C-alpha cells in the first residue's frame, strides 16, 4: 500500500474527503528537551495515581499552533456529580483501578451502550488533552511541519463543514483543528445529551467512531514523533496505560477500522499479548 492514498471504509458523513496517506520510508523520532509545563505535569501525576482525571477538573491546557495561537482547551464539560453518567464514570474508575483493563472497558450489566461509549469518549478526550499538553513545546510548526505518524503515514485535515477540501498542515495546527472539532461535538447536547431522559441521536455511533478515530491520530503522532521527549519526561508509563485503555475500549466495541490503526499496529499487538 506504500505511496497510495486511501479512505477508510468507516469514513463518516462529516468527513467524506478526509485524507490518510501511507508513505514509504523508515521510522524516525523527534528529539526534545526534558521539561514540561508544571500545571500539566501535576495533572499527569493525578492521572497516574488514579487512572483518571477527576470529573470536576477544569485546569486549562494551552496549545500554540499557527494562526490559531494560544488556543486554550479545557477538559470536556464536567460530568455533573449525582448524574447517571457520573455514576458510570465512577464505575469505570473502580474497575480500572483493579488493573484489569479488559474488564474495565466492558459494558456494565444493564447499562446503555451509547451512554457507556459517551462517558468513555469524554474521558479519552480529557486524557489525550492532558498527554498532548505535556509535549506541545516539542510539537511546533518547525519540528512537525506536517501531521504524521512516522514517515509512512500522513494526515490531511477536513471536517466536512468549515474545511471541506482536505488541507495539508502542520501537526500542531492539525491537532488544534482536531481537538476543537471534538470539543464542539462533545459540547453539543443533541449529540452528547447529559440530561436524564434525553435520547441519543440515531447518528451517535457514527459520530463517536469519528471522534475516536481522530483521537487515535494524536496518540499515533505522539508515539512516532515525540516518544523520545515522552521518555525524557518519564511519562511513558502514563502514555502506555492511557493508550492501552483506549485500544482495549475501541476493540471491545469495534469502534475504529483496523486499517486506521496501522500506524501503531505493532505496539497494539504487543500490548494485547502482554495482557493475555
């Protein structure tokens, strides 16, 4: 498939022209310095201690990227304490704390699949927000002039609404577009209802799959282009645990096409074999 442009069979209606390029070449890594922003480091410590961002966390993360410099992201809307979604999140925390990630991602008995996927999608967005926030000083217009996952995989951005024709852009700008788009979806009460009794829309699963597919690309970029920096920051255990949780979840419910996972397939197989 080297050198070909292809579109995954699971491409959803909101990104009909999105481009994923597979290119020939050997794997490379980007070097980086050994420090990260203190407020994000504090949240990483919270994550490694609990396996989660606290539901009420609202510390901002600043991403600097191109013409949209100083864009500030915050973890997704707080899940209201006392709500059913909050109880689901607490259940997920408890099972994650057991150390059995395969069990932690399974649909709890009697629960709604859409609601379970919604709660976890919010959580993964928060985790990736946090993890990427630690390496933004290494992910620049100069060091990452294209959004890639190693030299063989390159992504061009389109959202089907504001940007209909795929554009080639730097990794920080692509991730800025991506995280803004995801946050907009999560904040849309018609797509991710938080009130009791409000049904999920018929296209919810399609939207969730697109969100998770795109969030995977941030993991892929971090692993391929910034893992040396992650190691220097001694954050590889946090990254690996978060990614393993993410992969087990999307595998459990078949949420990302296997071809989309190709940039990290070797790592995925290694993580899976260790869990057997």
